[in-house]
C-alpha cells in the first residue's frame, strides 16, 4: 500500500503540475518507486500510451520526472473541451462521449469506481503516489460532487499541500481564503502551505509568512522560486503563448487557434538557439516567418473558419504563394486540404472548403484513431527534402481520415506500434507539408534537418545551431526542478506529512 500526498492549488495555473513533478523527481532520487495521479484532467494537450490509450500530458510529464512509463491509470478521466459549454469525456483512455457541462456534472459521480480502480493499481505497485488536484478546492458550487480535489483526498486518505501563486498577487488572500471556504473535515486534510513563483528577497516576505501560518493554523512548508524551466505545460494557460515575439535568425510562426491542442509538439524547435518559435493569433503578429505551422486542434472546422474570418488564412495562402514553408500537424494538416466533411456531426457538421494547399479531402468519422507510430521520411520534395531518410516517432490521435489526390504524395512510411501494421502518412506538394503524427519534431535529426533546410535557403551558417537530444534535455530540466525545490521547500516536514498520512 502506497503512501500518498496531494498537491492542490488556490486557482488554475498556480503551479500544481510542476510542483507535483518536482516531488516525483525528489522521491525518485531518494530511492522510492513513485507515480503521479490526477483523477480528472481538463486539457486539450493529450498523449497516447504504448497501449493506444489517451491521457493528459501533465501526468505524462510527471511520469517522466518519476522515471517511469506513463500509464492511463495515472489519469483515468480526461475532459477535452469541444466548445465553451461541452467536452469530450475520455475514461480509462477511451472516448465515452461528448457531454455538456451540466450533464457531466450530474454524471461524474458514476465514474468514482473507475477512479478508485485506477488509483488502486498505483497504490498496489508503488511506494508513493503524488496526486494533483484541479483548479481550486474552494469552488463552492462544485464541492458537493467533487472527485478531483478534497473529494479525491478523502478517497485516497491523502494529506494535502495547498499552493498559492504569488506572481499574480494576493497570495495571502488566496491561501487563507481557500482554507476558510473548506469544511472542517476538509481543513484537517491540509497539512502544509506553499507560496509559489516568488521573485525577490525572501526576508521581506517572512512577516507575511508568519501571519499566514497564524491565521490559517497550517505551517508554510516552503516558498518556491519562479523557475525558468523547459518543462511541458498542461494547457492553454501556458506562459509560452505570451512569450517573446522577437524574430531570431530562423523564425517559425505557430498559429494559435482558439482550440489549439498538443502544442508541446513544438518544444524541440523552441530549444534550438537561434530559432524563434512564436505563437501568433492575428495577421499583425504573423510578420514574415520562414515557416508557418498549423497545429493540432480539438475542433478543426471551427478553427479554420476562425482563421478565415480574421484574415490569417489569406495571409498563409499569400505566404505559401511566395514559397514559404507551411507545415500542418493533425488538425492543421486537415485544414490544408480541399474539403473537410463531417456527415456524422463529429464537429460542426456539414462540409466546408479547406485551404486548398494540398490536394486531399478529409472526412470526419465517429471512431477515433489512437496509436503510437515510428518510421522514416520518404519522397519529401521542396525545401524540406533534407528530411528524406530521417527517422521519426510519435503518436496519432484524430477523428478524421484524409484521402490524397493528384499532385500530392505521402511523405512518411510508418509502423503502427499498437496494431503492428504499416502505412504511408502525411502529404507534400511544393513547400506545403502535413502529417497526422504528433511529436513529429521530437527526434533530434528531424528538427536539425528542418533548421539546416531553412538555413540553406537563407544562406545562414547553422553549424552552431544544432538541435539537442530532447529526451536527455528534459531529464536535466527535471533534475534542476528537483534541486530548486529541495533548496526552498522543507522536505523534512513534507516527509513527515507524507509519513503521517490521515488518521
């Protein structure tokens, strides 16, 4: 039976995911077999396990920090918003259906057996389980049916560390207010407070920490600094979207559609010195990039119409006409075709015209493709012909099938690692490229070949801009995260909380 500890936050993006990952890394370094868990995740970033099951990327990141393979039992419920009032509900890695917020709220308690079965699998096989909450445990309109914050803490009998974000201000009100809104039994589960994302002289903060402990009646177990780490983010609250818009030697623009998903696809390109990866949401921000990427999206047709309405589609078509590289991934790949049809109302229904840059048609089906793949680039033409023979790996997760037509050819030969079958994927016409494979840039040689191709086109010496082994790079980031937390958290007290549990 594993010991458990839970990380809850005063709000979304308080830093729960990163702190949970850091604790996973610390416990691993200290010799424990540790696993992450989040009963219910809401995010458009997802991952496909080696079994072909879908889960949230935050728990994948935490599993990497723990040094273990991600398993779907680490995130039994994943909600992927399809619009402002509804989500696709994924249970144990498979689509249950699409529900409105009201319908899901009424239904979710029926999923408690699934949650506890998944948790028990970890409880039986690990020494420590680090549980992550969602949003805030003090949402009084949601508390009664809670299955992810204090409700989960009770089910797992897990002591809770409550995290507040000082960078956005009001951290003392965040923490004290959250504690005050908890029921007495819930308060008894909160064993430690953490002030997160602190910048500056900690001594100035000390009087406030003392008052916080006095008013909350709970010890502060750390003041964690604001750490600049290249670790995958969970959802669209990610700060990278509001990052630097400065153009570097090689400039890549990623279109920030309203329902952008799996934007972690582009982390390897961001890690290359001399390459700017900018997330743009209007024509003004687009500027004159060397490469435009259309990312994955949870709603391909609506996001394409959004680009059509705000002028980005016209700007991309103009760039394509000028020979710029356009690269689509999954939903972005589908947008590049001639038509998108949705006869079964998987998305918005009906048929719309695509961007017409690739000669292909896409039809949305009710069944979802979920698998891991590996293979090589073949028959690539245009600027990115440097990709020929380069190996790739990643995963597919989509509900549409695309049929290529004349003048468009596939560019990868891949193996379905789940089914064991082989197929051709993707498409290329002139300098327009697309693929269904998420993670297509993860392997070092892929990013390197793209940089070399653009550098050659611009007459730039890219010999000093080599890509890195992204998997090894992430390992260094997890170690830096653990070192930073060890320095600023009272790990002795946290181990006491872990060992003490809940009576």
